[in-house]
């Protein structure tokens, strides 16, 4: 919930909005968090001007053009929230402004979207019974004005952000994660086994981080060498404050026998030795001693694993969980291309969509197909150029006179 830091009391309208418009639509915890964070930025803007948003809208004094510009500029400011482990998920509006720092365009986009939605909703609450048709039109204009000021979304699928690991990086990664490798950055033997399995499952199955952290032992069909990826939002027996979410569709994935054996070894010979691990059946648990030992591995713990591996070698400086998902898709494309009778592009798209948990026809799988075709086209173009032996005049091979 959103609370006023000066009084410690929940703010009525912001919490009513997030309850009725976000939570009751079964949207995720992270969406509620982003919504409250965006509203807190708007309230900070109003506080700095000694104004009340509710008072303004009661007077049907909506934001004018220059104020929309000011809100946009304010949404670019980077704040440092005064939070701690005992905050119980409450947000305050007394955040500290970072000096001369701006948020990313993606964060600005989300903030302005939330502000547009919230101001429209709140203004309609106050003039619902108003006969002022002009005011109704002005609310729509205000919402459109705020959304029009959002930064242009960059292509999420830009090729530079979609590169997987090459063969040398994969070989290095597996060598670093070998339990008895001198390059392994993890001191504890049991942690080494767990972390290698984490990387194996990301690499061989193309899982998202949220999917990996949500795997339960009962999801593993050891007799048929299969893994069930299931959506389970807001489970009561998940003790994590920030529960990892499965954003993809439910699916059943085949696993090679050696990977199943790795999982089996971890469950029977490693995981069972961790205190309190029997209290839940989440596959990956926290090994570090303390109050969370034996509890499901948190998102921060998962990111820490990748951070440590990333620092183990300069060649892995940009290693991320999602990069291994891209690596899987690169491998899938190569496999389809080298088959004696490769599937059609349409069939490949359907297969990839199922294995990745994407909705069929969403276009995400088609993007990977197009990117692979582009790569093959570039390779063909280079071979074509190599076959063009004629050297242009003035070239380096031209005889000197």
C-alpha cells in the first residue's frame, strides 16, 4: 500500500485505485508495485507545489499543457527510496531525489502511463455526476496529453540486445562451473553443485529466471524425463516477499537423461542436507546460514549467483539469465537449419512458441526466425564478396608506380 510518510496513514484514493484497477484484475505483484511507485512520483510533484490533487479535481481544475510538460520532466527524475527490510512493502512519498540523475526511458514510460491512468480515474470519480460535458472532454484530453509525452519505445528486440553466448563462452562457462574447477568462484561444494544445475537448466531448457525459481520437485517427472512449467501466482506457501513470476504459458518440457540425473543428485544428495529445506518443495533453496536458510531461493539470490559467475572471467562480463535463453534460441535455429528435412518456418514458429511458453501467433517466435535468416544472409553476403576477386582502383593491392 501507499502511505503518507508524515502521518504513517494509508492514502485513500491511491490504494483504492490499485485495489480496484490492478489487484482485482489479478495483475501481478510487480505491476501493483510499479503502479504505486508511479503514483508516488505524481504525489511528490503535487507536494512540491503545495497542492492537493483531490482538491484540484473537485474544482474541475485539470492539468494544462505546460503542467503536463512539467509532470513529464518530473517523471524523468531519479529518486532514492527510503526503504528497509522492515518496510512490509509500504511505499512512502518522501523519497530522496538523486542529484542530476535521470531514470531510464522505460521507467519514464511506465510512470507516465500510470499517471495518465490514475489522473483519469480520479478525475472521473469527482465529476461522475457532473453535467459539464466539457470537463469530460478535458479529462480525455489530459489523459491523451500525458500518454503522448511518453518517450518513444525503442525496439525491445534490437539485435544488439538479443545475442546469445558463442561456443567459446559456453565452453568457458561450463569449465568455470565444474565442481572441482580451480576457476569456480564458489567456495562451498554444495553451492557449486546447486549453481551449476541452475546454469544447466537455463542453458538446456531456455527458462526464464522466474520459471526457474518457481520449479517445485513435484514438477519433475523423473520417470519420463520431463519438467512441468506452471504458472502459480500469489501462492500462500511461498515465503518470498517478492515472489518470482512465471510470465509464460504452462508447458511440459523434455529433458535429456544427464540433466535429469543432475537434478536427481541435487535433490537427494545436496538439497536434503540444507536445514529447513524439507519445509517446502521448491527445487532451489538458499544454502547460506541464517533465517532464510532452506527457504526457496530469492530473486536477489539468483541474481547474485549470476553476478559472481559474471565476474569470474572478463569473457562473461555481460552474462545474464536471459542471455542463456537467447543462446537456446540460437541453438534451436541452428538445429532446424541443419536437419535433413527442416520444418517449415510456420512449423518452426509453432514449435518454438510452445517450448518457450509464448502464445502462438504473438510474433515473438517469428522474430527469432527472422533474426536467424538475417544472420544466414549476412554470411552469404560475405562469401559472395570473398568471391569477387576484382580489386577496385586505388586499392591496397594495386601496383605502385
